[in-house]
């Protein structure tokens, strides 16, 4: 993107205009003193960044002002947050210190800016686990003052809005992080609009062709959608007016990312995505009448349109854990199209749009009870305080709980516990208390005895049966999904195993003496490495319980006596002085820097080992990206592979953009899924096209017929994506074949 060039006077006017827009938005919520503080913050930031420019070429000060506007206009925060947004890069980029900020403003502002400074540049580390560790630090700050993460989300949103100016590799990396971590975090904090925009912008850079195609199709169908909506809402508006409601009806188009997700999940084209929009009815009604009036509006809507009962969602009686309240239904229009209707009050809509900030605004004036966000933050604090938690394990656990849909389960006393879908009785036990979980032996679900592994459903009433003799077991990890339960089980098992450390040492000393191995730290570490055991506590536990037996020590003894132990010790200590396979990492990096344009994949890759990921089975012609994996070389994924998005977010600096070398003689294993009408000779027609017409080698073929339909998966060897497209086109022309598509790892015959 060409740098933006304007004259100084035009730039000065643009900066002042942005600042005046900020003042205009926040003036009704601030007193004179706060406005003076805001003015001071703007002047300090403008002076601090006066000689700095962004990649786009615009003055840097535009960025903090835009971030401040987002925190005020789109998140609903106040003057303190706007001041912090204006100053969020000042301490890092200038000579100002936190003490200066505290003296000029107050300790709260200094504390928030300190949190923002600590997490700035979070994803610019080279060590693979630093990103996960720093994300953990973000959440630690979140649990202290949630405004830090809200401002950080505003910062990320503006960066995504201006990502065009970054080079492609940075665009892909930042977009991947955004979809993997920031968008779901925005959703968990109730910022639905920001979450949707972050997802759409991420899609723009991870799947640009998809983004542009859906955007264009939405533009082409916009006029017809508006006409349909006007016809649809006309009788509803008439009924609401007759009942005397104060209301507004708005409609929103489904986000581009949501449309793409539905197209992928249902394997349908854009034209078959019928719920492209939702109608929202917002009523202005007192708190005491909200529930009654929302159901009244539902009754009016269903007087005209028939509802789909399995699509009724009552988040008014039991709000989502992020505070979201609304009544959702899907109804059949008079034109044969399903339409989603959302019914909510003005207060509910404010919370849905402004999320956490609005939640606190209403909670503060005593109008509503806690909506679950406090509990969520408490859980985060608990996870973070676990010293044994590995950073990457923590990130996986957090993602699991962040993304999961929720169920509502009742205690015998009628209290509600919110758990992720597929949570078990054991998850429920740990949600009550760690000791209840540790002593659990069974459960009564709806008064019927069930095992701890039993999956729960919304509305279940659960009573946990305990025994003081019970202790957590390894197999329990297979029964739980929540991070809290996993952490508590891990802690309890480790405490139990610590009792075996000293007995284990005594047994090991005797066995080492028996096999004439000197008992010292170097040999113990060499033996642990020999049997691939990393945890010292687990190591001595297994020695004491004879899980590691004499045969393993005998094998090590032979290894030891041959002199291999010296190399083993050297290898062990080399690893402890270097971060995660730095030698291999740097070696590959150096080789790649000799060809900085792109990594070439094909018959010869400069003696660098690489594997094609089996989650997406990339073949020549696919857009691909490679990741440097510790001790393994390179792993190649399609750029649109969900696993690649996750790896880019977590190991972004180990990623290498790759392209295929022209290698027409090399064959790659891939697969296709065929669906069609069950008819005589169909299999013969399919194999004739594949083997005879296109001369493609079939590795395996499985076709099943049921209820007059046929479905098959064929694994075959192809040269590139053009070869694959040609094959798919040929197969789709066969009489009786309805659909042919490239398979994903998850595809199987039903």
C-alpha cells in the first residue's frame, strides 16, 4: 500500500477533527476536571508522537485518538479509559515514566497504562511458547482491571481496520491471532459488534478471495433483501403500534465470517444460505416489565408467522455467562424463507452492544444482579494462580472454555451452575468446590444414580455423592472438560505423588548400586531423558510403584557402559541451556534466509525435512504455510487450515510462507467425497473416469448405499490442485452424481 502523503496543515486539521469527535462523544459523561485531564492527555500524546508515523504514512497520534474514540463510542467506557487509550504508547515510546503519569494524572491511570505497556508487543517474541505465556499475562491484567483488556481490544480493532499497510506475512500473522484469541475474548466480554468485525477483518486477510466473493454477493442482493424486510416487518409494526409499544426495529446482515462458517459447515454455496439477516425488535420498557413485554412481542410476531420451535432461545430467563439477554426465535415468512427474530429491551440491547462496560453500568445502579462475568473473572484468576500450569496447556484450556457453548445445571438447592457443553458430573463437582470434586464417587442426575463421567444437559439437577476415602485418579482427566477440573485433578495427583519422592530415591539408589551406576544428578538426569520422563515427581513415583522396573534400568546400564551416557548428558544439558531446539530453529532460519522470497516445496527442498500435515493434506497449487517444529523440521499446512490458524497465533514467528515448486512427476495423496443417487453402474462410471480417462492411481475406494443414495470416499494420488479440479469437474458430469468435494480430515462415511 502506498504511504499516505498530505501537507502538514491538512494533517493538523484531521488530528484536531478526530480529537473534537472524541470530546463531543464524551462531553455529556464528564465534568470540567475530567475534560481538562483529557485535554492534557491529548497534548502529551501529540507531543510525544509528533515525529512518528504509522506504516500507512499517517501521523501516529491518529492511532491513540481512534483507540480512545472506540473505547468511548463502541465500548461505552468513560474518561479514565479514554485518557489511558491516548497515553497507551507514551511510556513505551518516549522518556515519560509511570511515575510521571501518576504525578500528572492519578495512580489508577498509571496502573492501567502499566498493564497496557506490559502487554504491548505481546506477539513479537521468537520463542514458541512466549505468545501463550504473554497471553496468560494479558488475562492476569484482565482479572485485576478489565479496562486494560477492553482498551487492548480497541487497540487491536484499529490495527485490524488499518492492516492494509502491513506486508502480507504480517497481515496473515496478525489476522490469525485476532481470530484465534481476540475475537472470542471480545465475545466473552459481551462485545458482539466488535467480535463480529474482528472476525470479518481477520477473514479478509486469511481468506481474501472468500471475503471478496461474499462481500460482492451481499452487495448484489442488498436491494432485494431490503424489499423483503420491509414487507416482512410491516404487519409487526402495525401490531406494535396498536399495542402502544415504544420500540424500534432494526435489521442486521449476518457477518461475512458467519456466512462463510455456515457455508463450510453445511457444505452449501452462498445462494443456499437463507438466514443472511436477522430482525431485531427493541422495546423501551421498565425493568420490572421487560420479561413480560418481550414475551408479549413474541406473541404478536407469531400471530403472523409460524415459529420453528426447536429454534426458540430464551436468554431472558437465564442470560448467557457474558451477560447477553435476548429472546430469539426463527419464523417462516409468507414467502417461504426462515427469518431470525431477536426481541429485547433497550437495557438488554445496550448490554449486547457494549458488553462488560454496560453490564457494570447497570450493576452499579442496582438495577440488575450479577450476570456471571464476575464468576468468569474469578475462574481466570484461579487458573492463573496455578503455578504448575504449562503456558501452552493453559492456552488450550482457556480456549476450550472460551469457545464452548454453555449449559445450565441446578444444584439440589436450586442454584444454577454454568458449564460448557459436554461437561460431566465430575466437572459439576469441581464447579461446586475442589474438595467436593476430589472426594466424588458418583452423582444423582435428576434423582437417578449416574457415574462421574456422565455428560450433563441444560436443566439437569445434580447431587454429588462423596467419600472421604476417595482420591483423584489419572483416568479422571478423560471425564472432564473444564480447566478448573483439570487443574484441581492435576494438583491433587501431584500432591499425592510427592509422598513417593523420597521412597523412590531410595529404591533408585539401590538399583543404581546393583547395576554399578554412580548415583549422582548427572546420571539421574541422563536416565530420565533415556526413558523420556520430564517430571521429577512423576519419575520417582513410577520408581517407587515399580512402573519403571529393573529392566529399564538394566537397558540404561548397557547404554551407560557403552559410553553413550556422556553424549546423553551433553545432549540433556545442551537442551537446558537453549530454548526449544534453537539449534534446529536457527539452522532452518539460516537456510531460509538464503532464499528469503518463499520456501519452495517439491522434490528437493535443500536437504530440509518437511512433512505434509494430515489435518489438511496440502497438495501443489494450495496456498500453504510451513511451521518450524522443534526437533522435527518443517510441517506444511494449507493457509485456510484451522490448525494452521491456531499455530500461526501460538507459534507465529516460527512460520514460513511457502510455495510449490513445479514437480509434475511427484504424486500427492489426497481424497474426495462423492454423493449421488444409488443406481446400477455408478461405481463403474466413477472408476472409469478416474482410472481410464484421467489415468489417476486410486489408493482406496469406499462407497455405501442407503435409502436410495450413495456416498463414497476415494483416496487417490494427484499432482496438483489443477489436476484435482479437473477430476472433480469430470466426476460431477457423471449421471447420478450430485456433489463432489475435496475431503477434510474429519470427513467419513455416515
